[in-house]
C-alpha cells in the first residue's frame, strides 16, 4: 500500500459540512472550533447512538 501525503489544503473540499463524533467533549469542542475557523459547518455528536439518530433525520 502506497503512503499518501496528509491533507494539506482544506479548501479543496467541495462540501464543507463535517460531523464530529467523539465522547471526549473537550477534544470534540476544540476540533469543532478549529474546523469552523477553516470554514466548515460542524455538527457534533457525543457518541454513536446520537450520531445514529442524527443520520436518521
């Protein structure tokens, strides 16, 4: 398997919506703020059950 370079330019994304699922609230909040500063619309879920409910709506 070939190693790929890490993503360098977040502006290359066409769809700037991001769902962050993590039960570590401080980490999730920091990541969400960082991604919002990059222009992403961020939706957060505490864990898999809440993510599942979100995906069903």
